[in-house]
C-alpha cells in the first residue's frame, strides 16, 4: 500500500471521517501526497481546531467529495502545495519526539488552554461513519421505539435537546 501511495498524485481516504487526517491520510502525508477526506465535521473543524493543530487535507463535506476530487485532478500546483503541507505537518507535528513531548506535558500537568475542549460546547452530532440521513433516521427510530431516554443523555439536557431537534429536522 505504501508503494502505491508513493506513486500516487493524491489519495481519497474516507467519506464520513470525524478527523481531517486519519491514519491512511497521514501515511499519504508522509510521502507528500494530499488526501481528500469527507466528513460532516469539515463544516466545523476550523472553529474547533486551532490552525496550528489542524492537519492539512482536502477535508470537505461528503456531498462535496466529487467536486473536491475534480479540483485536485485539475490543479497540479494545488495538489503539490497541499501534499507539501501535509508532509511538513505529519513529519514535524506528529514526529515521535513531538508527540512524546506533548505526553510529557500532560504527565506534568502542563496543559495549554488551547488543548482543552469543553464537550458541552460541541454541536457536532453526525459522526459514526454514516450519512447525515442515516444518523437522523437512527436517532428517530431509537426515540420512536424506546423514547427520548434511550439516548442516554438525561444528564446532558442541552445535548439531548440537540439530538431531538436533529431528529425532528429529518421529519420536516
């Protein structure tokens, strides 16, 4: 697989990824190859991840995957630039020494504020490797069959209401 990545112009990693650069895309980045990654979190990633911690990829909504692939096919300079950015990020930010140093900071309770995320503030509900429509259908079916308590979110009423509203949108 690594030999094929090395010979490619770019890779297509996932359609429903919750991260801009998962393992396969990171492997491509090591070789300076850009990755096209689909996922609903793409709409929120820039808000939730600081720029210096955002791995470079062509991270797009699943519905935009075809257009994103076409743009990389047509634009060699863009492909090469994104590949170079991915390579620099993976080989610098995710180098074993850098990762180890961040773990040491955690162990010494030296945690920068920009590493912290309050899960109560996240509004991302999709995930799970499914289309938006399928996630909504699953939530609707769960609520219809077992009631809203089946969500297991009674301890997080705001999040529970987000899921209920999310499910209702599919019925509108």
